[in-house]
């Protein structure tokens, strides 16, 4: 993995994510939840989270505060990958996201990611999104 790579189209992106009710209450000493996805394969273009992460490198961090009505707008086609982190997104939450890896995705990973966009993850959030 090239440490100097910034997040860009069709890159495999690995993140560690911490969740809390507010930015001030995020405890970075707790174990994070890892998330990995292929950047830039969504049918509607880049999601807001992808725009936020674009150009970031390993070690960079961002903080997001999500309200119940912004979860799907921010994560779009990546909602299923982030559903496990956000959980019940019926309440406001804050996420600290640290980039832990950026690498060129293999062709099979890109095809698999593209085939999975738009499918339901059955996360059971009851908001009518299909998660």
C-alpha cells in the first residue's frame, strides 16, 4: 500500500470509525468499527461522504454529525456499509472517521462493488430505505 496515495476514483478505501452522540463525547480509546469500500462506483456519482473523503490520505480524520434525515443523503449507495456503524439513525450521532488505508482496487473488487450498489443490506432500520 502506497502511503502517499490520496483517495480517488476506484480506490479501495479502509476506514476506522468511532460513533458517539456528540463530537465532544467520541472516545478514541474505544475500539473503532472498520469499514472498507470502493470509492466512486455509485450509480448517481459520488456520495457526500465520498466528496468529504476525496483526496484524504492514510491517517487523515474527518468528523461528521448526522441527523436522522441526513444519513441517506450523506452515504447514498454506501448506506449499507455504514449502517453497521451508525446503527439506528433515528437520533443524531457524530462519527469520527480515520483513513486507515488507500490502495488501487483490483478489477474484481470494482465489479463486485458496482454489482452491489442499489441492493438492500437488510439492516432493519425501519425508515423505509431498504437497509
